C-alpha cells in the first residue's frame, strides 16, 4: 500500500517536472525566435538605409577614417609628446564639424575656427591688460569683461543675418573666451594651453575639410538642384494619378492608415515638407566653392523661391487628393461626361512639369512652347462640357424644393419629439397645490421645445445634404475648379523656372531638346513610382 502511494507521488512529481521542462523549452524557443526576428528586421533596416542613398555608406567610412587619423595624435608617441592631452580637442572637432555635405562642413568648420581665433586673440589682449593691475582689481576686471563680452555676443546672436550664418561661431567664441579668460586667473600657463588647443582644433578642422572636399564630396548645391527636380516630377505624378483615379471605374476605398502608402500622397509630401530642408541646403551651398565644370555658383536663393512656388502648387494637388476621399461623391455616370477633357488637362499639366524638371536636370532653358495648344484646347473642351450640362449644377424649382424640404424637416422633427415625450409621465404623487401643477406643465412645455430643437437640427442638416438637386454634381464642380486652379498656378512655376535658368546661366534651348519621355501617363495606385529621396540624411540639422 505504501509502496503504491510512493510510486504515485513519484509519478506526479515526474509529470510536474516534465511540464516545467517543456515550459522552459517553449520560453527559450520563443526568446530565440524573437531575437532572430529582431536581428532580421535590424539587418533589413540597415540595408534599406544604405540602398536609399549609397552616399551614407561613404560618409560613414569618411568619418571613421577621420577619427582614426586624429587618434594618431594619441597613439603615436612623438605626436603625443608634442601636443599632449589637448589632442582630445581634435577628436571633438571631427565629431562635431564633419557633416554630410561639403557646405555644412565648411560652415561649421570655418565658424569653429574663426570663433576660436577671435576668442583667443581677445582673451590674450584681456590677459595682457589684466597683468598690469593688482590681484584684486584683476579679478574685478576679468569678471566685468566676461559680463560685457558675454552679454554683447549673446545679443548679437539675435540679429537675423548673424543667427543664420554665424550662430555656431559665436557659441564657440563665447566658450573659448570664457575658458581662457577665467582660467588665466588661476593657471599661469593658460596661454600655452590655449595655443595648443588652437592647434589641435585647426588640425581637426583641416582633416574635416580635406575629407569633405576631396574624398567623394557631397555638395549641398547639387542636392538642392536634385531635390528641385524630384519635387517637380513628384507633383507631375501626383496630379495625373489623382485625376486618373478620380475617373477610374473602381470605387475609391482608401483608408486613413493607407495614406503613407498612397503614391499620390508620396508625390506631394516631399514638396510640402521641403521648406526647412531647402533653406538649410541653400545656406550650406552659399559656403561652397565653385566646383562645376563651368565654375558657376549655384543661385541658391532662386532655388528657394522656386520651392515656395512649388509648395503653393502642391496645396492645389492636396485639395485635389482630398476630393477623392470626401463623404459626398459625384456618381460615376456624371463624372464620365467630363472624363476626357479633365484627363487631357491633367496630362498636359503633368507633361509641362516633367519638361520643367528635365530642363533643370540638364541645366538648359525650358521650351518657349511648353504650354502647348493642346492644354488650351482641353480647357476649352472642359468649359464647353460644363456649360452643356447646366441642370446638373442648378436644378429646376430649387427655391420651392428647398422650402418644402425645410417644412418637411420641421414636421418630422415635431413628430419625432412628440413620440419621444409621449412615454414621459409626471410623478404619480397626488397633490392639491395648483402651483405644483402649473410648474409641472411649464416644465413639460420647455422640455418639448428643447426636444424639438435637438431633433430639428440634425434632421435639417441631413436632409439638406441629401435632398438638394445639385449636391451630386457639387463635388465635381469643386474638383474641376481645383484642376483649373492648377493650370493657373502652373504659369507661376514656369516663370520661376525661366528666372532660374537665366540667373544660373543655363544653356539655350534647341529644337532637339524638347523630347521628354513621359513615364507617368498611366500612373495608377498600384504602378506608380514613388518619389525617391535625394536629400542628405540630416540636411535639416
């Protein structure tokens, strides 16, 4: 008997132990699967970032090589004896100054070098004057000088031109000036320390400039040029795909979460988000030397003006895209009446934008006949088609129908409110007080009026939307108006591109230059090419 019980207990313990082992194995397998999934996703992200812009890989290698070179100041004994512990400033300079583009590196490097030089010179001058005074007066003199220079330099940072071009240099100036001036009161060899620190910063800046200008240079002006071309092509794809989708036979079932995958959204998103990037690239391009084969400087300010005009054009494309997702849609048999002229107008606008992008890419003047007669003919056909269907936009007897609609809405509201209040009864407590009965009747009347107002308001709005005769054609009228507005704003884009070509000294247009291959004529939701990002990875920093 006892042996049987012991065997049963042992069996239960063995079963429990096996369950624990299986549970531990499952947890280990799940953890390993999570680690594997995380490693695969991380590797895909790493590959995707490098494939989007291979220059990022070269920039990373340049930073690593630059850090290795400045580390030799520590690693090599002769260099370390000559510079000492101040070699760390060279490493810090490389980390801070070496940027993605040559213009950004020049901007930061020259600002850092200039700020250090001016701060060191001024600190030496202050030290020379302070040495001729007593110990107590020297402390007062240094404190007063630090206050005046710090306040003045900080106030200068608020000037728009200084803040835009030399803000980083003033920060370095303040830092270096205070380090040298305040340290000179306690440390006697501070001038030697400042001298060595200036040399190490100069070494770091020199390495950064050599890497940026000579080893696979990335020019901010070229990035600004390429981004302008990409924005024009993105707008061309968006506007044509938007019109094609509006007149397609398939129902629009775009969800809010799918907006990021929408090719129409991708086309104009890069334009709307480009303001800060364009200004940053133009600022860095202004620091770059001439590097093209014709040695012409980039007219960076004209690119910024063109970007502003493209953003205004992009707002029209955003509104057109919004017409695809409105709650009230024009029936497709009504849209079909105006399909051909609208698609032709969108095609001509897209063709003009592609031609503008191609002219900027090839650095030539755009064609004088960029707005062909086909666009004017398509606009005339659209106008004729709209005028031929007046009953779609202004239904007969509109005023009488509106009056009957409002009366019907009011009657419906009163009927619904009466039904709602019929089930409401007063208190069953009996009383002989006439005042209480009067108060109850007044209260019931107020509740009736309040219920009428609450029911009447949504009923009127709903019937007003669904019962008007022109409500079905009204969304298309807005769509057609926005399409014509896009044509009007296209003229402003063409003017800015022509001005850019004149300022940048683009070559003259010849007869054989107008052969533009349109690759987005049949752009749909599933076959459109997304707008590639040609911008640097941290151009907005």
